[in-house]
């Protein structure tokens, strides 16, 4: 598999220019100045018995996440003990604002460049003559743009620092792109032709443009690719 298929972000000058500008960080930075975040910093400082700044609070949050990945510490994380459920909701949204603007719907090129990967998936399924699985490995900067190109996990309004009801958003990377996140395309030969079942983290999903009951056809995926990324020439 070409590294461009899964490492497309390294081959896209327009995306690198977008990151270098750093304007994509603005919403997360504005949210960091909100009363919600200020309240989390004060609450964690109180539990720890010392005054923390935001960077220290974020460090505790990320250390909590790392310990949650450890089988021996999942239920005994001292860092997670410092964070309430309400704190995690706020800190998760702060993190998601960065991921949304870095990898998802905020700027079209952030997801259009995953056309290389979706095109490869479609071509592989069409050319396959057996049932052997084709495996590829990458990170969230690969799977989140691909989810977005497929039209998945899109909220009715863009994610911004001042969006109302952010707790009820669809785009939550802790759910859709956790540690060991995965997406599977399963080609099925049905009586009415080929169908493709798509699973994200072992749960069936149906992209917009596909039949909600029967799933996607290869032609549906080609149309999603064409509509979302055109000729894949950036």
C-alpha cells in the first residue's frame, strides 16, 4: 500500500500551509478563556490543594487518558480521580475543537485529501478475487478525515467556541477516534449486486447517500468520493 494512501497529510502542501497558519487553533484558544474552562481549573486546583494553571490541568487530563489505556490502571487512575465527569465534558470539547478544525469539517482540504485512501479502498474491493482481508494501519489523522469525507459524525452546526449545547454534539473524538480506532469496509455479494458494509469501531454506520437499510453499493462510494473530493487533484 502506498504511504500516500494512509499518510496523505504529508503529501498535501495546501494542508501543511493551513496548519502553519495556525488559524485553526483559534476556536480552541477562545474556549480556553471561557468560564467553563476556568471553572475546571479551579475545581481541579481545589481537589489537589494547590493552584494550577490551564497547562497543568491539561497535563492531568492527558495523563488520565494515558492511564485509561493501561489494563492495570483503567480503574485505578490517580490522575482521573482529580477530574469529575463534568470536568471531562468540558476538557473533551476543548480537545475536540482542535481535532475538528485540524482534521474534519472546518476546512475542506482537511478531509478531501483522504480521497487517496477512499479511492484505494474502492479499487481494492473491485479488484479483489478472494476473501482475504486487506489491512492498513495509521493514526487519527488518517481515520478522522476519512470519516469526514464519508459524511459521518457531522453536527447540524459547525463546532465553535461559543456553540450552544456543545455537550450534545455528535463529533466526539473520544467516541469515534479512541485508542485503537478502526474502520472496516466489508464487500458482500448479494442477490441484487455488490454491497459494502461499513463499520467504525465494530459498529455499523451508513454514510449519507447510501441506503439506510441495504447499505452502500460501490457506486454509492464512488459518488461520495466524487462529490466530496472531485478529481482528488489539489
